[in-house]
């Protein structure tokens, strides 16, 4: 513990003796920390939090399950979609059906 206190007092004496170097070090640290914070705030806004929706943390993906377990990616019927819309726990419901097709002549595209 004595060594640590001795090192701190020696560092403070050197900083007061060489003020220009201390000021240069403090300004360099401030510039580096500020630039890093600016870059990471832009990266967070662009990559990490990309959803431009209000309350994006409340967006959910709903799947249908039968007695045997998950029934795959079965799209909702209109009656099921109406039932989900009428529940008190859902604010808004959007139905979407994604499909992809590969059209080839028997060869790999």
C-alpha cells in the first residue's frame, strides 16, 4: 500500500512540474474518448437499433402449435387472424406470408 501511495504522489509531482505534457495527455485522452463515443453512438443507431418503430421492443413473432408441437410455418387463416386482433394483449396485428420459388430447367441456378 505504501508503494502505491508513493507512486501516486510521485506522479502528481511530475504532472505539476511538467504541465504542458500533462495538458497534452489530458487533451489527447479527451479527444480519443469523444471520437470513440461518437463512432459507437452512430454504430448503435445504424446497426444495433435499426427498427424505426415506436416500442420496437414489443414486436413479437407468433407461431401456431398443435398437440404434437410446432406445426411449422403455417400461415394464419382469416378467422385466426381476427381472433388475434380481438385479444386484449395485442396492440396491432399484421399478417404476412413469405414465399420463395426457384425456377430452373433442372439445373442448379
